[in-house]
C-alpha cells in the first residue's frame, strides 16, 4: 500500500466531505472536528455515491436508501429499512476505511 497525495486541507472544511478517485478507487475524505478520515465512496447496498449524501458528525448517510456508515471506520451503523432490503434482496455491508496522513496542508491517503 502506498501513501498518495489527494488534496489540501482547505478543500475539505470542518463538517464536510468530498469524493476523489485514488488509484482507481472511489473514496471519500471527511473532516470531522479537524481530523480527516477516508473510506470507500460507494454504498455497498445499491451503489449510492456517498459524497452526495449527508455527513452528521462522523456518520455519512447514503443519499439513495439512507444506510449509515461511520466515516472513521467504514462500519455500517444503520442498514437500509426492511421493506427496501426485501425489495432489493441486499443489505448494506461494511466499507473499507483508509489511513489518512496530514503533512502540512496536504492530505494523503494510504491505498
């Protein structure tokens, strides 16, 4: 795994998240109270683009069916509602989280 420079800290204000392509992977980087976290940017349920969703503290909410993930770990906190699971036959699963290193104003991600 290598450390890749992705963006500058000023590009992701506190309480915000943005999506990036890093080494052919779609990832999101979130700023939670001045700390930066990275995880997969595509929901494991129906491929919703998580950076288009909502970030509340450390929780990212998918814009498609509202699955919730902890941006610090990539873990599912709340799956999709039962009626949607029954109709799609799928449940949200944990996503990959990536190590973030901040050097000066540069955000780097290990992928």
